[in-house]
């Protein structure tokens, strides 16, 4: 368990601490740290960058981290966010829906992608397409996609974001696949429809 953290090059020990933290700016939690002890000490968050690596969060912990609505960069690598009911993982569309100021998104899905609590289900791509347009979004990366990911349905999300760079890779894929052909096709469709 991680009882000591560093903020602006100052060591903060949380063991038996009675103070509360106001997190402002950026939060980066690596796989070597366990974020759970930190959540007991958070009073408020005003984050613009949220980067978590190999962490498990409850719904309430996640909501506390994004409560300010100021997240611009979201990077989740093998992060599991429990849904409000606690019976499943929060899917990617549910994670993104309240983050209106996003500029950059990067997901590296967990091994949960093929488990009984996936953050990416067969319907996730369609649900992403149903989200409102993220007007500030410039880059969207998603890695370790399950074979069930519906790329056709994901096209609706991509069409809403013609100026966004999309990058994805499949589970067990070594090389990332840039969607250049799909991007060209998308632009042709958009031009044809106008």
C-alpha cells in the first residue's frame, strides 16, 4: 500500500493523516502505486490531466476525480472503473460522457476486455457514436481492442470528429494501425453528404 506520495517534489505521507487534499492540475498514478489510500484524503479535484496505470477505482472514486469537469487529457492504461451498481465495469462511453473538455484520450484496455466485467462490450462502439460531439477533441487512441469491437459502429463516432487523429490496435497486436484509409473514406463520405 502506498502511504507516501510526491507532489511538486515534496513528500506527503498519508498514513494516519487527518488533512484533506485539493488536487489541482495533473494526477499521474503509476502501476507501482496503489491509488486507494489517496482517495480517502481527497477533498476536491480540479484536474486537467488524469493519467492512471493499472488501477482499480470505485464509481465514487472516479466521479470525485472528474468532478470539476476540467479534464483535458485522459490516459487510462489497464484501469478498471467499477460501475455504480458494482456489478460490472464502467464502459468507455460511460467514462467519457461527462468529460466535455477532452482534447486527448488514450485507453489501453485491460485483460478484463475478455472477462465477465469488460470495459468494452459489443455495444460500446455504438454507444460511443451516440455521445455528443467533443468539440475540443484532437486525438483519440484505443489499444488492446477485443475482436468483438464493432469498427463499423465506431465510424459514427469518428464522423462526428473529422479533425481528430484516431489510432487503435487490437488485442495482442504489436503494431498500431493508423486509420488512414478509414479517415480518407470518412472524409469522402462527409464531402459527399454536404
